[in-house]
């Protein structure tokens, strides 16, 4: 199911300000939207999820950083409990994917 889009949640803990800013840019380039300062959410296919993860690791590096890319079926996303403004996958659906080399 290469064209099936999964809900993707990206969580990172990056100490370096420049690298953290780069991670934010990469997430936005893939059409993900910020949920919290270091948490992004969106909808991507498996190849795009793999590309996103590889790009984050490549640009952010491995020292003093932690990156989690969580892939969920849409049914599981609808079961997430949230306090505050409710999440909707439609709210985080990518409009367009901009990829920069």
C-alpha cells in the first residue's frame, strides 16, 4: 500500500538551536504541522515517512539528539485522548509537500 497515507507524529529533543530549527523546517517541508514546540503531526505515505526520517537524521546528526517518527493507522489516531483543542487528521493533512535538496 505505497499510496496509503499514515498519520505521522514526529517528536524530537535536539539541544543545538540551529539543528532544532533545521528539524522544524524539514517537518514543515514535508507538510507536517506543529502540535507543540518539538512535536509535529501530518499525513504521509511510507516512502515519504522513510525519506523524512532519513533527512532528519542526516541534517540533525546523531550527537545530543533524539528523534521519534511514529506512524499510526488512521483508526488509532482517532483514539488518541487530548486535553485542550481536539486534534483532527484533516487539520494536519498536508496541503503540498515541498522538498528541498
